C-alpha cells in the first residue's frame, strides 16, 4: 500500500489514497473486524475486580498483539517519523506508560496491571486503524462493519426485549461469555425504575451512549450513501435505534443528546443540517407512534412469554421502520438535491452553519420544557414519563454524581502527580466517600482517569485527544465536502461517547474504549500530514526506533497475556475442584500455580487463605495459621485496600485467640472504610472487651488506651449520623449507617467504667427501646438506670417497664451502681 499523496487546489487539500491491498492486509482487516465482533458480545470485557472479568481481557490483549504483529509486517516499509501524523504513533505509547508510572503508588496492583494491559490494547488499535483507514477500500469496509455490528447489537437487544431471550442466547452462546443458563445475562436490567434495555452491556446508560453514537452515524450514512438499498437499510434502523434508546430509560442519554446533536450540526452545511433535523424528527415521530404498545409488550413478555404478543410487538416495530425508511428515502431521493442546490449560496456565507444549530438548541429547550413541565409527556409510557419528570438538579442521581466528583477530588488531592493507579476509584472510594453509597465507578470518565494517572497522565491524555480533534476539524474544513465525509463517522463515534462519558463510566467497558480509539485512529488518518521541521528522523532510523519499541512491547505483552491466561485457568480450576472435592491438596495445587504467576491475585489468595483457616480450625496446627497470616500480609502489601483480605486476617487472629492483633488491625484499617457500620461496631466492641480485660488486670494505661479508642470510634459514628442529616433532600444516603444497640451499650459501659456516669447515661438513653424482651435492649436499660442511680438520679418510667419484664433486674441495677472503677 503506497503512502497518501496530498495536493492543494486553492484552499482545498485533496487526499489521494492508494487502494492497493495484499493478502496480509486483508488478513489484518478481517482479523480486526472479527476481534471487534467477538469483543462486542463479551459482557465480561470490563475493567472490574472479579474473576469473570479477567479472561476476556487477557484474550483481548493476546489477539490485539497478534494483529499488531501482522500490522508491523504489512506496514514496516511505511513506518516514518516525518509528519505530525507519524509522531502520533509514538505519542499514543505515552498513555500506557502513564499507567505504568502510576504503579509506583497504585492502590491496587492487580487492577493497575489490568489497566496497563487495556491501555496497550487501545494504543495498538489506534496505530493499526490510523494506517488501515488511509486505504479507501478498507476504510469503507471498517465503517460498514462497525455499523453492521451496531445494528446486530440493536437487533439482539430487541430480541431480548420482545421475549426471545432463549433464541438470542443460542445465537451467541457458542462464543460469548455473557450467556448464563442459555440467556445472555442482564440484557434487561431491572432496578427501581423497572425493566431497562441494556443489550450486551448490562448497563443501560452505556448502551444509550452506544445507541446515540450509531443513531447519528446511521443518519449520516443514509445521507451520504448513493445506493438505494443502503439508504433504505439505514433509514429502516433509525426507529429500532431510537426505540432502544428510549427503552434504556437513560436520563443521561436524553439530557446529552441535544448537546451532541448540536456539535455535529456545527460541522455540516445548512442543507445537510436541515436534512439531519428532518430525518431525526421523522424517525422520532415513527418511534413515538409505536412506543406505548412495544413498551407494554416488552414489560409483559418479561413476566411471561406470549407468542402472539411478541409477534404484535415485532409487527409494530417493523411496520414503523419500513414507513419511516420509505419516507426518508423519498425525501433523500427527490427533495434533498433541490434543497442542497437552493441553499448552496447561503452555505458559502461565513457563519452560515451556526444558525440551524442555534435554532436546534432553542427547539431542544422548548421540547424539554414541554416534556418536563407539561402534560405533553403523557403521550409517553409511564416508565419513561416518570424518568423525564424526575430530571432536575435536585434528583438523586444528579446529586450523587456531584458527590462522586467531590470525592474523586479528595483522592486526586492525595495522589496529585502520578495518580493512584488503574482501578484506583474501585479500591479507594470507601475511604474518601462523603456518604455510604456503593459505586465502584466514579460516573465520570475524565475524573476517574485523573484519579488513576494524576495530573501528569491526565495532561498527556487530554493533549493527545485534543490535538487529534483539533487537527481533524482543521483538516476537515480545508477539504471539499466529499472528502470531508470519508472519516466523519469516526469523529461522531469518539465525540459522542466521550461527551456522554462526562456523566458515566462508559469507558470502563473495554469494547467501548476500543470504539473510541478506532475513532481516534480514523480521525488521525484524515489529518493533513504536515512535516515536522524540528525533529527530522531518517526512514531507516524511524523504523529502527519504532520496531525496537514495538518489538519489546509485543514480546512482553504476549508473555504476560499467555501467563495470565494460564493463571486464570488455574484459578477457575481451583473453583471447579472445590465444588467436587474437599481435599486440601487438590484445591491448593492450582491456587499455588496461579499465585506463582500473580502473587497478589485476590480471588485465589482469599480462597487459599480460607483453606489455611479451615485447616487451622480443624487441626489447631500452627503451620496452617502461620501460612495463612504470611499469605494475607503479603497480599495486603500489593492490595492495601482489599477489605476481604483484612477481614480474613482478623478472623485468623481471632481463631488463634490473639485479640490484641485483631483489634490493632480493626483500628488500623478503620479509616479505609469510614462508612462501614459493621466495622465500627466491631471496633467499639473489641475496644470495650480489651479495655475491660485490662481493667481486671489493673493495667490502667492499656485500659485508657482501649477505652479512648472505643469512644473515638463511637464519636465517629455519631458525627457520621449527624453529617447524613445534612445531605440534600433528594439525595439518598446509601447503605445503612446508624448507632446500633451494640454500639450504644458498649460505649455506655466504657463511659461508666471511666467513672463518667452522667456521660454513660446520656449515651445509653439514646438506645432505650420499647421492646425490653430483647436481651441487648434490657442490658442497655439496666446500665442506663445504674448510671442514673450512680449519679443520684432516676427514670421511674423506664425502671417500672424493665422490672415488669424482668423483676430480677432490680438487683442487677443495684450491683452495677455499687461498682467502683
């Protein structure tokens, strides 16, 4: 394949690209497309910390590396460092390198390493597509294939919505890890809002981002296409895509859609802008016309399958899609050419492309007011109408996202320069959270990226993507309209997903990240190759430099991916053995093999430490105890915020009777889990037990230390409960966090044993409950009354109620009141 040759005619830069291909080039192209198709149905292709998420990631690394080797063979002679475009393949390597740098302060070594591998996938995809998409034929094939994959995903989602989940599972079950018991897992996502369509993503908001990108791509492709059957195909798919978008119930998608639409319109001529607006409006009307019956059918089919109802839903959908496709095709066939001719003079005027986007923004505001503040929204199904009604800045999801961002800023303040490593938010959020929510994602890609790689890595990433967008838009305006369209799909793809990622964690899905970097590669391929004056490198030197870097990276990535796949196999093997055998050695053998490759792999480490714990419980052999303690301590060096490891280590100490070590660990890690009510309850209980023991031994210093620690933990909970009262009205607090009877009882006893009977009474009074048949409630009342007695006071009502339930409590109260500490 020859290099592109650029020439200038007046203000237009014309690009002439060779379409020559070779067998290796076709192999690379087909391999990349199959890789994308496989990736799209790997629901576990997600940067998470569960065992199920690993295998697809490591396979993806291996496949991407093999494809990159083919790329290097095909394009070896064309590797140069002469233009700004050429240097982008060097610049992209800085992205995984910033994640390597963040390993120095990684909150989770395991998640950080996985993120490095994912960034390497992105870098390789960017370089490959930047070269591949310079070829007109391959550019057309890749664009068509991406759109085809998107249409398959849309159809797959609707199959599940309209009750054919078993059929959908059979279609992809032979190659997808997402199929469980014959059904693709969570294509229909259920939450407090009811069923929501998620298709292959298991998360409706990410599916909404995907759908929005391909909605606009479908409109663009329909207008651009000259063939009747492709125009009809793209027109036909507009209703299914819009319908699916509404069925996600994604408020983020609905709010961000006008913004993305206006950004795209700004790069189009007025005639095209009008056509975009018309086609979106027509497909919107067609979608609204069938929304109620298809939505109702889907909701009923989730409960019980009915062939007649499913057929009715499909008939509505297909009929509306056909009608919309024919109307749009007719407009494109007869009206569009006349419109473009008539508006051509206007389109030549400076600023002509601004008026329609501004008008669209105004119409979007009017539509929003109608849908949010009037009865117009009643034309929509109740589930969608309710979601629209709840769109406001005081709504829970908005307030919660703002809280995530504030908490992310706290993490950034502690890890400012190089970040806390890949997956840092997942590992750290419990330490920094403002209230006890549960969210392993920050719901903002850019904030999460900043948390992971710090200011240095974030500046590098933003410089990289902003440079590509800037250069692409600049090159876009320099070309004539036909040449502009060749890579515009990639601009729509990356821009749409990134804009929606301002409010969600779409980029945590590796497949979505791959699409975005394909978009970057497509835009980079369209950049004018301006020579770099300052850094001139000969072709042979450039090839030597790049192949050296790429060669070392390829070898490392292949070794790592293969070894990690082996380790993952051993981890799964251990789980399978554990299901059919109770043999310590049989289960331990594959775990040892996994940990020999990944010494801090949390799943296998926790399983093995659990085996040691069981062995110690059954035999009281210190070898099991020591092995378990050593293993967990080693694991916590790499995974210092892994709560599961800390809990298991505490349990081992308890089994050994080493309560002081258990207390020390409970106290040491309390600041990492500031809203874990159970953690603080146990810390207060341990503080009391050890303080009481020290009191009995006459060790005043230890007694004071333990009791002070218990009261500090109690005060932490008191302050936390008061803080939660200050949350905005629309924001939910998340997990329960309150003063439990056990906390109140032990804190009251501590105060009493510190000779502060008044303070003890104050604390214990807060735990008085109506049900005094409960043993803990009776004990709280007993100590409360004893504290009052000690202080020369009484509460006759509580006393009478307690004595009525348990007459012997009178003596108990008297004995406690006479105790002298």
